[in-house]
């Protein structure tokens, strides 16, 4: 029987692990030793579930999109993570990690963010728990995601622009790691995706698994069968995707499809498609697929979507792709924009540009009228309105 989850050393097959400098070893090892006992404890689960229900607003709806279904001559269901408090799936993870940090006695939270959704979700739970919050964000992303920057500041977070490299998500992550090295005792690094050194990929996946946990009973309620035929999700680092896939990994009858950001095209230098264009290497503490030169230097990614503008992919996703459990597709900027406008006009739902990449895959797969397709709408499009408006004005 295939094991789809991390071993005791944090490896998914050849991927994962904790490739970290000695200065980070204490921080990571402290978390590794404690995260499972905390997550599995009755006190954590009771408080986590309470906050998900009464603060986040879970369960998020699973909506049968009738007009979109007619457009593709199949049955399409939208998992509405955009309706969570703060507007995306990110809050599922930050609620869980802030409780872990609190139980570990940490007083200061640092985070990295690209689209700003994770930053807002982190700032939100820090306000809720009265904890100091510092969010690192690439200077490029600060400029293109200003509504989320303002929300973070209103929530009391300090937003620190990262000015190195491409000034995007990777660079924000690097700055956060430097901060954590300098402040090991009181600081907790709240990573936003299934990336980084073990135990983060496994821990974040466990916290996001609430998505597929709900899909099971919601599909049963709506269709009489808890198994969809397909689940589609966008993938950068991959937290919303692994959350949607988690409880279906050992059900081969359910096709799991992750959609990368092709940017201007996977055959151009301006892409963020880590599987299609990447090779195996190490990025920010984990072995996975990433965009890199032959001598191992990271190639700057590009996507119109700040949340997918990352040069790597979570190690669990790399493993699932390698063993053939998941199918990886890609969508260009233009395809994502077209899919976003299509959903908006047909269903009255404005998706985040990240989620629009998943929607774009509906044009790329063969679907039958009796298929039951779940698309994870990982976030809402408020933060992307400037981009959408510029596209409308062309």
C-alpha cells in the first residue's frame, strides 16, 4: 500500500527533509518534537474546531455551480474557501499555528506572504491572540497587493518589504528565515504553505485537511456519493491543493489535478511552473522541484498571481507527481484572467487570481456529463481588482 505522507524524518519518498543551517536547527527541532503531540491533543482540537466554526465561519459551502456546469456540460461544485474570514483558505492554517505557537510559549510571530492573503490571515490571528506580528512581503508584491498591505497594518502588523532578488514571495521567505535565526527564543515562524523544512509541509497539510474533510460529507449530502470524480486546485507552494486532496489521496478513483502558473507560457522565461520547467533541488530547507540553473541557482519565477509567484513546490506535491497520483497542468496569465471573468459573469463570484488558474483547467481536461468536479476556490478576488480593472480597460 502506498504511503502518501511524511516519514519520521519528514521525507515523502526522496522529497522533503530539513536541509537547514546549524543556526536554525534548534528552532526547527523544537517544533518537530512538539507539533504532533500538540495537534493530536484534545485541548488543541477542541479550541481549533471551536475557532474554525465560530470565528472562521466553517464549514465553507460546497456550491453546485449550475451555469458553469452547463457551460462545460458536466457537474461542477465550488468549494468556497473564499467565504472564510479574511477571504481565503489561509486562515485554516494560521488559526492552527497560532495555537501551536501559544502552547509553545512563543510571544512574537513572523510570516512571509506573496498575495498578502497569508499575511492578512496571520495578522488577524495575532490580533485575536494579542501577539506581536511581523510580516515580510516582497516589495513588488507590496505594490501590487496594496489592499492587503493596508489590512495587515490596520490589524496591527508590521509589514517589512523584502528588497532582494525579484522582491517577491521567495525573497520574503528568505528575510523571515533570517529573522528567525536572530530571534530563536521568543519567535515563532508561521509559514503559509506546505513548503520549508520538516515539519512545516506535514503540519500545514494537517491543518488544511479540514477542506477535504468537509468535501467528503458535503458531496455525500449533495450527490449521494462522497467521492467526486475530479478535484482541481491551483498550486504554488500548494497548501490549498493538499488541503483539498488530503482525504482522497488513497482513493485512486478520484482524479487529483493541480494547476501551476505558466505565466507568459511554460516555454518562456516568464513562468512559475516548477514541475513543468523545474528540476530536483533544495529550496528554503526542503528537497523538491524548483526553477533553477544547471549549477543550482534559483531562477526568478513570474506569474500575474502573487500567490503563485514562487520558484518551487511543496515536497509532498513533488512526491505525488513523481508516483503518478496527481496530474499537473498549467495555465497562463491570460487563461487565468479569462477563467476569472467567466466565473464572475456566470455565477456572480469574483475569484482570486490564484483560484482562477484552477478554473482555467476546466478547458484542459475531458469531462463527461455525469462527472462530479470539485474546484477549490481558494480565495476571493478583492485583492486583485486593480489587475482585473486594467485587463477590462485593454
